[in-house]
C-alpha cells in the first residue's frame, strides 16, 4: 500500500469525551490534511452527527461517560442504511485489554489505536482503512474467521490481504489491527 495518502477530501468524526484529547486529535488530523472535522462528546452525539453529516471515517474512544464506544458501534452497525452501517470506525483508546479489543472486533471496528497516540501510527491506520475501502468496498468491520476480501455477501473482509485466519481463531483478528 502507499505510504502517502491525500486526505484533503476526507471527512472525519472525532468521538471523544475528553475535550483536551479532542483538541489533540483535531490538530493531528488537520496536520494530515483532513479539512472536514466533526466532534462529538459521547456516542449519542456521535450517532446524530453520523446520520446528519455522513463522515468518511469515525475515530471513537471506547470509554466515554453516559454513552460509550460499544453502544455507539452496536447501534451504528445495526442501522438499516447500508452506507451508515458500514462507516469505517477506528477505535482510539487507552483501554487496551484483550477483552476490550475482542469486543470491539466483534462489534465491527476497522482498526484499533492505543493512547497515547503516535501520529505516524494513526496516519497509517487511517490511510490503510480508506485504501482497503477504495479497493474492496465498504464493510462492517474486520473479518470473521473464514471471510476474505472477495466475500461480497458478508459484512466484513480479511484486512490482512492474505489468507483468512483458521476457522475458530477469532483472536487471530487481533493481528490484523
């Protein structure tokens, strides 16, 4: 994949309850060339903005007061509107326990970045997610075991670009993040 992406036409929704972290993310994303940024303080506000603004990508904290990332993802992925339900979601959180990551994978994330963020890592994740979407279409997250890039009937694709993980090895999905 390319190492440099033109992100100037991308719109991004930052879903983060910490105003200071939102400012940091906004600054980093602007530095990547992203011109259209929306901000939400919790998952409920993020859902409203996702419906109204239709962002190309959502950066979402996992633990937020009142309405967190898991609730946001459950509702987003269940939406009947195919475009909305396949909006790429990149989780950006300090909660990096294996159980949290596996829950996020099961709910349909496209990537996972641990805080504190490294801008180069965030840029690589964003570019890779958008590149896969451009090449293979929109999905509802990373793959269930046995799915591949060409499984058009499924809602997830193999993000590794290689053979699918062995059947029953859902934890192998961690390697794809």
